[in-house]
C-alpha cells in the first residue's frame, strides 16, 4: 500500500490552535479524504516536547513512507530538514513542503545548504504568488507552485444586522498581531462618545508575554470583551454574528492569515495592514480595506467609522466577502502522489 506521512506541528497534546496547527491538520484531513488508495499517517512534532526520544519514532515513520507532506516551522526546518533530506535520498521517498506563511525567502538568505536541499525536493507549495516568484527569482527554484491556505466549509451565513458595528478580532492575542492598534481605536471611540455605536470582541489564544497588557486593556472599556479561543467547528457560525474583522498585523511576512479566510467564509469583510502579501488576498474597497503597514492606525479607525455611517457599503462588502471565499475551497492533492 502506498504510504503518505504528514509531518508537522498538529498541536494535539494541548489543542493549540493557530495558523500553523490549523493548516497542518487541514492538510492531513485533505489527504485522508482525497487519497483513498493510500495509507495516510501523521506525526505531531509537538510530541517531541513531551519526550525527545520520540524523534526516533518520527524518523522511523519518515523512512517508511513513499511521500512526505512536510509542514515545518522555523526550528523544524533548521534542525530536522537536513536529516529528512538525507533520508529521502537513502530511502527514496518524495518530499512535498507545504509552506505556512511568507517568511521562507528571507529565512534562506544565509542558509546555503538548506537552499541546495530544497531545490532538490519534489515540490515546494507556497501560499502566495509573491513568495513563489521570490523563490524563483532569488534562488532559481524550478519546483515551486501555489497551494493556497484553504478551509473546509459548507456553512452559509444568514444576513445579520445590528444597530452597532460589531468588530471582531480572531488570531493569537498579542501586540504583534495588532491588538495595540485596536485598543487605540477603543480609546478613540470612548473619547468621542461613540460607545453606543460600536462593540469589540477578541477571540484567540492569549500570548503569555502580552497577557497582562491585554487583560488590563480589555478591562478599561465597557464595549470591549474577550471570549477565549474558538474551536474550529465554532468559528464560522460565531464570526457571522459580527460585521467586520480587524487584523492590523505587525508581521510583515505573514503569508495568508487563516483568520482572513475564516472571515470571508463567515460573510464578513476585513480591515488589515498592508503586509507583504495583503493585496493577493484582500480586494481593497471590495472584500475589505488595506491600510498602511507603518502608519495606518488612523486610517483603520476612519475605515471603521465609515462602515458605521454607510451601511450600504457594509452590505456590499459582506456580499463581496462571500464571493471571495470561493477562492479558498480545498484544492486537489491527487496530482502530487506518484508524480
């Protein structure tokens, strides 16, 4: 039986939910559903935190597969990939690297050995057109294609309106994801007496370094609340109760944030900073708004205010979000096997 192994950070031990773990789980689910003629297995690298000896189990599974679907974060790529590459040559399995995020080109700048090895695996599947072009232009890779971030969905949101503009944030709760700008917006709303016109809700796991900062700021505002992390099966129905998602990320090399995809599936537009790949995924003025990366905070506030004043604009953008979501339906995996 042809064997496929999905190797990455699933986060099953602690039910960690973030962009890395969600995509890794979704690729595994996609393989299980589509590759009916294959045995599909997985190894969760989070297990190595519990018992480092399990690295032997990981390498054994790698050696026994025919195709490896590989979803490493930075440390995994740095430490384990050279070993995995050598094993692929000895045991003749194919490596398909599914990139999470948009950081790979910069990461490889001073890693000549990694660049060489990656040029010789079966496929590098980037989330963005820009990253694909960078890998081809900077490193002359011939094995790169586009495999977008995606979601499984059959949810059809029902139109939902309120007297307030209901703002939502769903990502890792940390300043680097832009929660500092959102609190500055809350301060603007309070100072201008607009509390009755807006509500702000945060979802997502709290970052330990910013936990005290975040919770003390939530407590300052009666129209701001934190409601914990959503389970995957709760996301779309929950988000559809809001009007607009904010993601003013300070990570310039974001790939495609899963929260943007989830917003579209739920039928709500997004307001984001102009991160490196933003224009590939947000149609400015249609499925959302893009504000300057460095100094866009006031423009973000102005965009939110404009949606409160122009409800027809908000309705059009919600309709456009539903159209946009079709770009993120699950892709096909069959052509990666045996090729």
